[in-house]
């Protein structure tokens, strides 16, 4: 069933890709490139965005067919809600011609509501315990569980969003992360989460057919917020939020680079990196 779910998610993404790309182009839903970005990104101006619809559709159809348990649907429901925020944000950017989309306060409030709902679902399923990575030990966080898990969800969500800045980067990193999560889900006999993680791998691989350099389409916030929600939800429901620091190391470094850059400039008026997030620094280093 896992293999069939993989094939369905992959081929739905690949087959619908050209139709969705043409549809986005016809609607003139092209990406606007910020003036502060690298100069060589200017030629990406007008590339259709919101392409995350492709793999969301593939994963959703596969999940409807093969995922049966509540854990899987809690994770997928969370991801779809985050994806909806991203869709609305992208819509404002491309349809209303407001490049920054939702305000930071609006986006944070909507994300917080969904994160609270996921936290409640996690407590309902698992209580307030998490697992210590690479051991058989459990840690009961008690009341501290709520703020900790909210921090993990929101941090992961926005880190994945920051990682989506170069052709193929967010999708390829998420393939590796979700492969690891599928292995964890198999180890803990969480069938729904395992299938969902495998479907996410398939959807991202299908998307990379069109998103590898030079990208024919970008996932937009629609896709990156969906993937961030899926990564955080599966890790939280598996009681392995601490492992996200390891398996999501690239996500973490993307966010850390922004924090360090802003702090350094405010305190010393000097920049640590040529540009942040760190993938732009590497670009500018050649």
C-alpha cells in the first residue's frame, strides 16, 4: 500500500503539473522578485508561483485512497490548514500586487491558531510526553509541553518557508526529512503517518520535475507552509520534536542565519553574511 500511495502521489503531481503551470500563467500568477534580492534572480520575474498546489493535490488524492487512521488525518489536516494560509498569502501577492502578502501579525495569528489545534490533538493522542532521541526514554513535560510544542510547530513552519528561496531547495531538503520521518513512523508502527510521509516524498519528487533549476514553477507559500505543517505535525505526533533539530538542520540554519544577520546589523552595523537566509550567502560566494 505504501508503494501504491507513493506512485499515486508522484504521478498525480507529475501529470497535473503542466496543466497547473499553464493555468497559473493564464491567471498571470507570476512571482515578483524583491529589489533587495540577488541581481541574478531578476530573470525569474514572472515565473508562476503557487505551484505547491501540484504536490498538495497529489498527496491529498493518495491520502484519501490509502490513509485510514486518525493520526494521518490530523497531520494532513494541519498541513492543509497551513497551506491555506500560504495560498491566501500568495493570492494577495500575485492578484492584489502586494509583494509582501499578509502582514507578519496576520500570518502569525493564523499560524498560532492552527498550531494550538495541533497541540490539542497531540495531547489527546499522546499526552504531554515526548521521546528522547536515540533512547527508549520518555520525558513528561507537563504544562511546559504546550509552549514547547507551539514553539516547535511555528519555528519549523517558518523555517521551511525561509528555505524556499532557490530552485529545488525546499522540495529536495523535504524529501530527505520526510524519508527519515517515514522510517521513524514505521519503527513506531504508525501506519498513517508512515504512508503520509512517503506520499510527501513522492509529491516533492514529482514537483522537482518542474522545480529543478531553471525552475518552471515555484511552490510559493502555498507549498512551503503546507510542507512545514506536514513536517512539524508528523514529528510532533510521533513524539519526536527534538529530532527536528537534527533532521531539519538545514531549516534550522536558514532561520538562525537570519536571526544572526539581523542581530549583528542592529548591534554592530555589520553583516555576518553577504546576504541572508544563508543560501543567498552561498550563492553570492559563487
